[in-house]
């Protein structure tokens, strides 16, 4: 049986926490690993960019999961793609996101419980929400 998972992005470390609603992911099963969730999310975002879909300003199609450059040159989140969507390589973007997870550039909270293992299956409920918390390194440390 398939499952739909509500995605939310949060960012800490640059002032007040920022919370942005993301996309809804359709997963093949009610049990999925962090690796599968990340892969699904990156694939869905790349697909949206390739299709040129416009989204609400508060729910951009592109996030820190896909390579982006800050608009102002600082290290804050930018939801502007750094290159045209047709040039995105899904597998390369997935590998980059998985590497960021293992390096603790972001954490994942499924129904307020942190996921630590990329390959351990977690159960999903119809009302489940996954929060991707983007961690911004402190200056000088």
C-alpha cells in the first residue's frame, strides 16, 4: 500500500527559525528508509523544476536539497536554482543530499522523532509529516 508524506523545511542558525511547507511525497510503501525519502524528495523536486511548474512563494519547488546558490552571496537558504533545470542529474543530486545527511548538514524528523539511520525502515501514517531541518554552521566554528 502506498503512502503520502507531508514535507516541511526548517532552517536554524541564521536568526529566528524559518519554517516552509514543502511538497507532498508519494511513496510506494507505508514503510520507508531515510534514503528512500531523500531520493523521492530530490527526484520530485527535480521533476517539478524540469516541468517548469510554478509553486506558491511559501512552498518553492527548489530547496537546499538541490544545489542552489544564495541570491545575495551570503550563506542563507536560497530557493533559486543555480543552473537551468534541464541540467540537473537526479542521481548526482541524490548522492549529494545523502552525503549532506551523513555529514549532518540537515536532520530529518518524522512525526517529531529524529531519523539517524539512512537504511532503517520507518513506519508512515496517513498524517505523518517529515521535517527537514537545515543546520547552518556557526561562524568561526
